C-alpha cells in the first residue's frame, strides 16, 4: 500500500529527523514529502498546500 508521510521541516514539537525520516524507512512503499518552513500546525495553517499534494498523491 503506498503511504505518504508529510512533515514540516520547522516542526519544533516533533522534529523531522526523529519522526518522519525514520517512519518512511519502516514503510515498504513509503514516500516522504517535506515542507521547508512549515511548522507542527501545518495541517491547519497550510491546508491548501497539503490538500493539493495529498490529492495529487492519491490520484498518483
């Protein structure tokens, strides 16, 4: 199952190296998409960007 991991590079709550970069290595068919300058609240603050990328991934 293809899995997209999305993570903000400026997340101070859950640092990218301790979470997303590790998680994607554990997924058989994982892809990592990072967002420079995006914080932990990126799902609400940057919803338009994330929704567009998520839709593109699903349509793949």
